C-alpha cells in the first residue's frame, strides 16, 4: 500500500486514517518486552524510596516530588506484595501508551500509514523504553507530556476546544508526578503569541483546563507550604549533580535512541522550526527548543528531555516518508539495528554478568549492578534495625556517602556496610538541636 495520505470524511474535516494494526503491534511488543524483563533483578534505589513513601508514609507531597508515584507504588505493593512485575506494570503500560500517542501525533501532522508506524518505532526504540524498567516520576511524566502535546496538536488542526479541557486534566496528573509541566505551557503559550495561533491564549476552555490543573494541585501546594517548601531545595540538589554542558546534551540527545532515534529527534526538531508544512506547529517546536536551553541553563537533568521526544519523532517520520524516495529501504535496516540496541539495554542477561557496555552501547546487565546491591543493603538495614534496642531514638542507622555528617552528634560510629551504611550510638543533645544543624547540609 502506498504511503500517500489516506483520508476519511469526519464532520467538516478530512482526517488521516489511523494505522491501527501495525502501531498496536509495535506498542504491544514494547510493552511485552518490558513485562518479560520486569522481574529482573531486584528493586531499584528509587523504587525502594517510592515504595516506602507510598506504603508507609503516604502524604500529599514529599520533599522532592508530588504524591502520585509513591501512592501508585504503595498501592501496587499492597495489592501484589513484593511483586516486581506488578510494581512495574503501570510503567510498561505508560511506555506502550507513549508509542500509540506518538503515532497519533504523526497522524495529526498528516502522516500516512508509514509515517505513523515510523514515529511509533522511534518512540519504541528510545531511552524512554529502557528506563521504563523502573517505576518512577521520570517514566510516567514523559507519557503525560506526550498526551498533552497530542491534545494541543489536535486542537491546532481541529479547533475543538474540548481538547484543551482534557489537556488541563492531563496537566493535573502531570503536576501530581513532577512540577515541570508549567514550563512547557508557559513557553508554548509565549510561542503561540509570537508565531501563532494567537487565539489559543484567548480560548476560555484553555483557562478552564488550567483551573482544573491548579485546583488539583492545591493539596500538594498546601503540604509544601506547611513543611517549609522543601521542594525548592531540590533545585540545589539537582544543580549540584549537573555533569556539564557537553555531557548533558550528549546524554539527553542519546536518550532519544542510539541510532535512528537521535537522528529523528534532531531532524524532527529542525522541521518543526523551519518546514512550511508544519508552520502551524512552529510554536511547539520553539517551545521544545527553549525547554532544552532552559534545562541546560538551569542545570537540570538530561532525562528531562524524554518528555519532548514525541513531537519531533512524529515530525521526522512525516518528513522522511514524504521527501525521501524509497524511504523504506533506508529506514527499516536502521530501525532493526536500533531495536536491537534498545533490547540490549534491557535486563535480558544473567544476574552474574559483569560486562555493562559494548563500545558506546550500554547493556542491560548494568541493572543488576544497581539493583542486587540494593537488595543486600535492604537486608542489612533490616537485620541491624531489628537488633536495635526498642523504644529509643539514641541509636541511628545512616545510609549515605558522608559518615562525617552525623558523627559530631553521637559518641560511637560503627560501619555496617563499608562506605554506605553506618550505625550511630550515644546521641549527644536533643533532636530539636540536631535537626536544624543537619538541615543546613
């Protein structure tokens, strides 16, 4: 079948037919691979934190995040205690959903069957799939951003204002996951004022959706206010981990996928900024470019870029299928190789495999190197905690990298796991005196 745009009549518009079967196959394969490997190898560090926070300390907020991921982790563990597969299932579904929605974005841009399949493939072979092995804010939020972008792109084409209300609802969910999505909206609306469509900012239902998002976030904001806005301190924490401009850009762009993905991301972004057939979506391309610069200047984390992959992927796929003769002969060999690289990055290896890379290609055996030591650490903490005297706060277990932090406040320090876990005994002074000192660090 030719990749020429197929259309059907829907109301007063002509709409590209959705390549349902092949796109669902790609999404199902991505989800199946994640599901098949989700039992390997043990809980990740962040997963243990999310699990304990949501199961044992459920709240409207936390010092570093809103409540959705801890609540989800706690709920899954309550329903399926100790199951890695169940814990990670929502992220596998989100990753598969991202594949589907990326294809839908390509459809909105006028991409035919081939473009939709290609866009879905780009997303399915990106770093989003690899990190979807874990439950985390950095996994769910890219999916939510992708849905928001699809709703905005669809509004540009159809001017159905109800889409903007739904965009507000999804924004509300994103704000329960991370606090980054307002940056997208600010830059997108500024871009619309400069490049059009200027009437976007005048749509009442846009602001109705914004009101829904704000109202849903009030409990979390009240929690932050009641606890001294601890999330603001995360800016310093993240900035302290900034690896430098080159490493940030390298890692962020390579997360689009070693091989086809990074090329598609760059090509698609260029098309959004310059292609005549995408002029109506230029404001979104400008917003994405501005976000990359903002994340860089503010010393953000490179994985933030995962949230903006979908639209450039869709733009690249539509341009490639339209303007490259015999594009299939070029695309499919590269896609097959890229798929192999993505699968190699998942935990498909024996737990005792020590090699973690093959040249520039990271192997999924690195998951074992992070997860299995966490399992041993949890065991050591549990055993040591059980041995502590009951009903006392004079002895403390500290897991971290700086044993000097607590040393001035205790008479004795005993290593439990060398370089990572220590037991402190003989507390000097009250906690009311100690905590303010520790908060300064």
